[in-house]
């Protein structure tokens, strides 16, 4: 029988309640034994709903980390504290799942990489969109080489009007940015993962504050306060890779566009292409003719069976805990997430200066596994 893993939650807000705690609580080999939040009532509520018997509650993560029985920590706090808490948790002997993005800056992300190497503990980042059925299938298609060399790609993260108005999403100091670092990060992670290309050469970027100052604006979560909207409402990047490949990244919480897609990518290769725009579509040619395949990922047509009930978040949690128990490598490697942070930071820098950002040629941090 598989052993149980004692897990602690640091940050008991929206992402903890919406994703991590529900998925972890479904696993029979997980014991949620500690909960920490600066608002202690949130930690108490989480412990009451998801905690193992005699689960402990903290308002200081440093006190939580002193508990040597805790094996895994999930860092689910605002972006500006990801690095600080993750480094401390790794150095205290815990494995860490940190929510995306890895960190606000490349410098902070590097500290996290160094702490993981120094401690010998596992570190992964919460890019749960990799675990969707369409993402898993497309990654296998790419690994098999069906698309050939992918030399052009688009990373899509466009909302027409869905600005998150709760928490600290609109606070540049806490978050490091707006839609680019919030949802653009998912789209970029998916795209780099499909391409298995982690060597950026240069980046050009633009950011906009065009709709953020509108009062009483239409929005999925109600009007935002223009005075508190200190991050961009849209950001776009043009990325070239060392091997000549090109990636266009588009991200927005509020854009006057009907072409809306989030956490998706489009790929163009020498042997074929793929996109997630209308389900998962693969396009190729055969015997001088073009054809498109729409991949059926559901289980429709089977009476009394609706398919697997495991969500992408459930699969992410299960495989992560399996990594701990079986001492295997996480699906989302920290070195991969580091490159995502490098590129996001470069887009912001380029947008401020109006100039391209160039990376020094480097041996890849990422293995080709």
C-alpha cells in the first residue's frame, strides 16, 4: 500500500480553495496537516473543511516550516512572496509546489532554482493547463514528431472582458504585472512545452493601459476601480528563439475582440500544424491533399458512461504526489518555468524601453526528456 504524504498549505485564498485543496483532498495518500494564511480565519476555515484530524493553523509560515513531519508545501500566495517562501520551504527540507508564475522576476526565480539544487528537494510550478486532455494529447503528437520542426507558434491568452477584481490581481507591486504574468504565463508555458524549445534569443514587447481607466466598464466580475488598476490591461510579445523559431504571445483581460482564447496555442511545423481554437485540430497533407483532423477527446457515445471524472487540477495533484512517493521528476520542471519567467520579464522590460531585449546564448537549463 502506498504511504501517505503530509502536505501543508501556505496561502488559503482563491487558488487554494478553487484548485489545490479540493484536488489534494481527493487523494487517499495525502494528509493535509497544516494551513497558513496572514488572515488566520481563512486558514481556520480551510483546516475545518479540508484538514486531516488535528490539523494545525498558522499565521506565520516560518513557524509552520519548523514542523519536520511535513513533507510537502504548496505555496499559494501572491506573486511577490513566491520566491521568499519557496526558498525557505526548500531549505527546511520540504518539497514545494508553487503556484504560477514561478516568481515576479528572473532574479527571484533563480534563487528558487538554486534552493532546489542546494536542498535536493523537488520543486514544481502550478501550470495545470498542461494536464488538460487536449494538452496531453498534443504534447504526445509533438513528441512523436508528427508536426516536424515547429518554427512558428502563437500563445493565446485573450479575454474580451474578464478582469479579476478581487484579491491583489490589480496591484503591480504584489503581482508584478497584469494579464501577461497571470494568464499569458499559462499560454507561453504550453507553447514552449509543445515546442520543447527553451532557448530564447530576443524579445520585443508592448503593454497597454487602454481600457483599465474606464469607469463602470462591462466586466464578468463587475466594474473595476480605475484608481486601483495599476497593471496593464493587455500585453503582447514577439519572441525569437536561438534556432530561429518565432513565437507570438498575446494576453489581455479586457480587449475589444471577439477572437477570445485562453491558455491555448497554435503550432506550425514542417510536417503539419495544430491548434486548440475549436477543440484540438491537427492539420497536415497527404498524397498532395490537405486534411484536418478533429481529435475526439471525450467519451460520448458510450451508454451510461461519461468518461473520467479527473480534472486537470486533479491529475496535476495526483502526479505531483506520485513524484514524491516514487522519487520521480515532476511534469513541470522548475528550469522550464524559469525560462517562462525570463521571457515575461523581457516583454515588460522591452515595453518600458521600446527596445528589444537580447539573451546571451546559453546551454539549455532544460533536458530534452
